C-alpha cells in the first residue's frame, strides 16, 4: 500500500488541502487526511493531483497525417489525404502512428484513450500492433474495433471493409484474447450510417450487449451526412436509429452535431451517450454540437480530440477549454458550460460513458492520475486553481502522469519509450510523404 502526499488533491468538487491518495496495486483505496500506518509514503512535492483525463474518441493512425490535411474542405480532407494515405500504411506504420498518438496524449495528461480503429486488412493483426503500442507507452486503451460494410457506398479503401459477420467474429476473438488484461478493453464501433447499414449496427449492438461493453458510432457529424441518410433511408440519422430499434443504452454516438430538439429527446429517452469533439468539429468546419442542451436532458457526454489529422492535438485538457468556449460563443452566453462542468466531461464523465472506473479519484477507481506543478505560471493565481486547470493551464504544468499505479510520464518525458525513438518511428513511417 502506498500513500501519495500532495498539498492539493481533487475531491470531485474542488481541491482538498494536505491530503493523501492511498493506492493498493493498481487501484485507489481512498483519499484521507492522514496516511494509513502501514502505507509507504511518497512525497510528491508542490503539486495538485487531479484525475487523469479520458479521451473518449480518437483514431491513432491519423496522428501520422498531421499537417497533411490542414485547411481543406471536408471532401479534400477525406479524398486527398485520409483515404490515400490510409492505403499506404504498413503494420509497422500503424504501430508508429499509435505510439506517436499515445505518447503525445500521455504527455498531455491523458490516461485512457479510445482508439476507433478501421485499418483491418481482414484480420486482427493490425489491431495487435495498436495494442502493443499502448502497452509500450503504458496508457489505458479502449480499442473500438470498427464494423465497415463491404458494399458501403463510399470511396474508402478495401482494407476498411469486412462483412458484419466477420467483424463480429473478429471482435469476439480479440475480446477473448485480452479479457484478462485490465489495461485493455475491447469494444465495437460500426463506423457510421454511410458505412454501416442498420443491419450491421444491430449486429454490433448485439455482440457488445452480450460482452457487456459499449458500442461506438459516428453520428450526424456533418450536414452532408444528414442529407445522405435522409435520401437513402427517408429519415434523419437519429430518427432512423429510433425507427430501427437501434437507440440503446450502451450506444455511444460520436460528434452528434446536426440534431434537433426531438432527436435530443430520443437520445435522452434511450439513455444513449455522446462524445463531443469540439476541436475536430471546428477544424473540419462541421459545426458545434448542442452540448448544454444535451446535458439539460440528462444525456451523458464525454470529450474526445478525434484523430490527429482532424485536430492536430491529443490533449483532452485542450478539449475541455474548447468545449467551454464554443458553447459560450454559440449561445452568446458567457455562463454556458463553465470550467467545472468542462473538467467533469473530460474526466469522470468519460469513465462513466465507457463503463470503466476511470476519470475520478474515488475508492475503487484505477490509479490513473496527473500531478500538476503548482509553481507553473499558467496555474496562477492559485485562489482560482479549479478554473485555471481548464481555461489557463499550459502543458508545462503537467509534472507527472500515472496509469494503473505506474508513472508513465514525468517532467515532459515518457518513462517507457524515449521520445527520440518516437521521432524516429514517425520519420520512417512518413519518409517521402508530400502534402497533396
């Protein structure tokens, strides 16, 4: 048993002074004013301890595409960069992209990541390379294995595509292979309504329900998607899912920007969760999700940076600030989505959405946490520290990152993978690439 001492420890509503975080193995067993007599004391110095942030949506391989897709229309982003560059990635490149994304995230205070992954090549071999990268960095991974129809009416590469039956079988195989690993959760992810039919989504929902895990789905991300779905199925995306009986409580929809009041009521009534990706939605010009209205209806919301070529950053702390700012701008209301709520969305709400004991410092939670340097100028004045963490903090304030009771990043360096090695992997994977 260990007791980490710090001047300030997050208590769920603010900071408690001079408390100890007590850890046994990979779990938190309590936050107390004095350590248990049998605990090994660790003095962490002049820091504030907060929960590790939770990235509820990303695509790790896309980190290699940063800069190549910037400042484009959505069609050019997809057709000139995403699809052709995805075609050229080898298994080694996929590993490099994952190490790159996970390293960047760890240094930014992310402790749990969802990787919504679809470079399958009709096997789980590429998936295993991503899982290996997560283990090498030491980050907690939710691997959302995508279902992408063979006959989907898109220009997407063949390597994305499988029959729904094959996807279900490979999902189950991957889940069985890693069911004993507390650092890995295998979930499923029918890609979207333009890439997965309602029948495919139903299969994914069924296998995830049987496994007791979440099912992720890109939904109503852009206006063009809404029009395509209406033309193909005669209903908007949320209404189509409702009509087909596919709004279920373990469904996690991603983006969910272009929805009206009735559709929000349908999502709330079914207990569906939403991942808000404010940085990516702004980067791609997709719009701003109606998060305050979602929260008013009791919809569970978490945050995600999305893939590297749709954001160029892997910081959930950045997404907290962005979520707060875009809500204020959209509603013309400076009180909308305050810092405390934004912090909750990027931490404990992410764990709740994913069905994992992460994002908090509660008894039974995994010991996933971040130590913030109280001497860092971006956190001052300390009298309003709770707000500074969201609205002011720079990455220089992140002193130490722990996942499962093990330090994976400290003082701007990774504990397990040298940053020089990450740079080498990225350089090799992108050698000869030219921005289209």
